[in-house]
């Protein structure tokens, strides 16, 4: 299990500066520009998200809930998390302010 969290990856990308191509290559994250505000939103690829501690915690937590179902627990949890990530990325693309969106949706306190 990885000890790197999604928050760690995002903080590293924010701190990396303006070489976005190198940051994407080194971090496994992707980015979009909000040209209206000059902000950048970093988000994980599906593969990179699955390598984080956040993924492991989420799957482990959901595995117990789905253990009584007919599909394997990890498969059920993966499908649920894929839907959550898709909804999050859809909302990110529609957000008017990337920085506020990240603070409200991607960082837990």
C-alpha cells in the first residue's frame, strides 16, 4: 500500500512551478487551465489515483459494505469510486474558480 496521498500529489504539483509538462510526467497528474482566472487545476489519472493511499483506504472501507453482494467487493468499490471521480471531474470542468473548487472538494481538513 502506498503512503502517498492525493493531497500530497496535488501539493507537489502546485509547488513545482510553471513547467507543467515535466510536472505531469513526474507526478502522474494531469492539469487544466482556467484561463478566466489564471488558475490551474491538477487532477490524478485513474491509474495514479489507484496508486494512492486514498484509493486503498476507500476500497478497504467499501469492501466490508459490499462483501455480502454477488460481485466481488473490490469490483463493486472500484465501480463506485470511478463514478465519484467522474462526477468530481465533471464538476471541476464546470467550475468558475479552480482554486476554490480544489479547496472545497479535494482537500480534507
